[in-house]
């Protein structure tokens, strides 16, 4: 069933792009181009009244209902465990956690996360089933879109995962989002995917630190004004604002994207 849906949705996505949702079949909407963004994945808070696009963790609620002032994006860690979910994964789906030849989990030590194993079609299908359930919960709460994170795990998998493995997983995820009436963002991987993103099914982009790494080009070409950029240093933010602030939403956040009650909280926009 999901395979059929995926094939059909390539056409739907094209309709959305061409006719801005005029088709009755296009049940998901795209974010407002250059709409002021806020990134709240480290904790939700009331955004400024001028914010038009916000991303929050899937366990949070959206800012408002669908079709209202704020376009709500639901953050889902689709290629790694969240640190506080490791016990759940070990208890319920240990076979979907990536292990190396010594049997050790392969992870992202800096963030306390374990990579999910996308190496076989069977595992990808199992992962998609879990993620589709989470996407459905996002849709049920009123989110408009999905931000799937850590698409690039093949680059730090000790050589175990290939880019092709993850692209195959991305195709399942974009289809699952669209089937749940949600748009889906290409998160980062701007140079890695190049022009591939839209053909995989991504609708817009959320990109971190592309100023720092000089890699904003491919997503800007692919998604135009529907690129939402987060920079984490004032110098990168200022440079990004000068380069692109008139055409896309660029924001400055603190590294841990803390809520506005935190002493480390930083938010600026242009
Ligand atoms: C597996 O990972 C552990 C922990 O990072 C490491 O010490 C070990 O050398 C790895 N084994 C292989 C075969 O790569």
C-alpha cells in the first residue's frame, strides 16, 4: 500500500509545486516563502508575533492549528535515536540499532544518539512503519510538515551505511509524510544531495550553518525562498543576512536551541 502511495505522490507533489495546492488531491501545503522562522527543537515557547514558520519536537504541540498564522513543522529524529529514547529502542527494536562488527552500537557520541540501521530493505520498511506512526501523531496534533533529522548518518557510520541506503530511506519517509497530508523538509545535506532533493520528494529545506560551510547553494537552487536557515554564530548570521536575508528567512539561535526562559537563549532574524 505504501509503495502505491509513494508512486502516486510524485504526481501530487508536482501539482502542489505548479498549482499551489489547487488540486483536491494535494492535502499538504508548503510553508510561506521567506516567512520568518523560529527553531524551537530544544524546547517550545511562544514565538514572536511576526513568526510564520516554527519547528518543534514531535512530543510538543504545534503553535497553532493548521491553516492558521504559523506553519508548524514537526521535528523527528528519523536516522538516529533521541538520547532519551535509547531504552525504548533497545527494548522494542534492538535489531534496528546499528552495530559494528564487534557488536558495539555505532553512534554520535557528541549528542548521545545511536544510528538507526538503514542497510536493508526489511529494516527500512520496519523503520518507516515506526516513523509513519510518529508522522501520523504530528498530523493529528495539527502540524503542517515534518523535519526529518540526521539524513547524513552514512558519513559517520564507520563505513557501514551507504548514501544509497539513506536515500532509499528518505524516499520512504517523504512518501509517508505526504500520505499523512504533511509536507517534508530536506534537513541539511545540501551538497551531499545536490539537485536530488526534490526528486526524493522533499518540499522545502531547513538548513543549519550553511553559511559556515559555504553550502547553501544547492538548497537555494532547489527550493528558492522556501529555505529556512539557522546560524549559530553572530558573524555567520550577519554574513548570511547580507547574502540572502532579503530572499529567505535566516535566524540566529544558540547552539542548544534553548527556550526563551533559558539564560543561554539567543534569537535574532533577518
Ligand atoms: C566497534 O566500535 C567500538 C566502539 O566504538 C570500537 O572500539 C571497535 O573497534 C569497533 N569495531 C570495529 C570492528 O570497527
